[in-house]
C-alpha cells in the first residue's frame, strides 16, 4: 500500500532514515534497506544532513527506487535556487518518486565545507507551496506544466522541543499544512508526554504528526545531548537506565524500541527512526517493535 494511502487510512506507519554514502558505493545503503524492507513503509533519504557533503537525496532515493524500495526524497532550501528545486522535483516524480519532504537545511558552518555559500532563494513555507503548486499543474512563474506530479508532501516540526511555545508551533504546523504539507517529522522524542499538547491541538485530518525516535549510540551520547542540545529532552531516567545496563548499546536499542511501542499505544500516526549512520541496527529495532 502506498504511503499516502496508509496515512489517509489512519494506519500506523514506520519511516526510517537512510543516509546516502559519502561516495559512490551504494552497496551498504541498499543492503541495510533490504534487511528491513518488510517493516518499513518508506525510507527517508536526507539531503546532506548537518551540511555534510554526501550523495544527493535525489540520487540516493533513485538508487533505492530502482531496487523496488519506497522512498521519501528530501528537498532542501539551503542548496538550490527555485529553478533547480523545481527541476529536481519534476525529475524525481518522472523517475517514480512520489513522496517528498521539505526541509530548511542546516547552515554550511555546521558541516565539512565551511566555505560553501547558502542559497535560501525561497524559505520553507514557500518551498512547500511550490511543491503544492506543481501538483496543481503550474510552476512558480504560473506557467502550465506538461503533466503534474502528485506528490505526498511532508515537512518538519519542532513539536516536543524544549522551550518551544506549543501554541506558536501548532500555528506553524497549521501554516505548513495549509501550504500543502500532510505529514510532519518532529524533534527527537524520549519523553512522549511532551507531545501530548500537540496531539490534542492538531487536526489529524489535515496534519499528521510523526515523532522522531532517535537511536542513542552510547551513554556519552545521551549525556551530550542532554547537556548540549537544549531543544531535545533526554530524561534522567533514560540516562540512568543506560548507565546501569551491562550492555549499553543493546539497552540503547531497547530504549528506541520501547519509545516506538509507547507512541503506538498512545495513538500516534507513526514513527520516524533515525539511527545517525547506524542503519545496521535497524533490524534489531524492528525485531523488538
């Protein structure tokens, strides 16, 4: 069943992040995807996340599509002007990619090419609107297309982030939904109670919230996030749980699986599994959920 149909049917969906390689050897990426293909509804291919140069999202998504694996092509405001963005979107759909996710993109200063110049020709709301306008059969200049792409559009949301105003973020999600986005990937969640206010206020008929479940790699990573990433809340109980475990990596996997189970029990529409390069751990997570 297509991702769009499952969302409209209210079924629980599982999305998995799959980083494309920093190079041209795609064997490991494809192998990791195939190991969990029966449990994952679509693989999200990031567009040079953290501004680190890798194979493009379009290229990575096309590699997976050619293997019969459903993908979500990530489109980023940072790297292309409006001409290139629209051209890539049309190419993606013509090549069989029907799901797209609009993101702003991190500044190049975060990545490995510090001298790179950001583009940001259009902002995120405008980008979502552009994709929606292409669906309606016209480009940004108002010129009619020869065949229109029928994309399922997703984006991001800071729902569950510490220090964010629930009302303001719900309003932002509403704006993006009106622009054409249907699903929203949240900030990484370790305490599901942080999402409850959003779940109550968001109209699921127009906006589907997909919480991010981030795989912690170590006790040190958990402590680092808690100390240095103020928008992500890692409860002390989670840190203590990992600290007490004899096999800390195994416990990190179990924390991720337990979070997925909690979100499913609480009626969320799905989860987004982010392993930050540890895609080889996806089968273990999937077995436990």
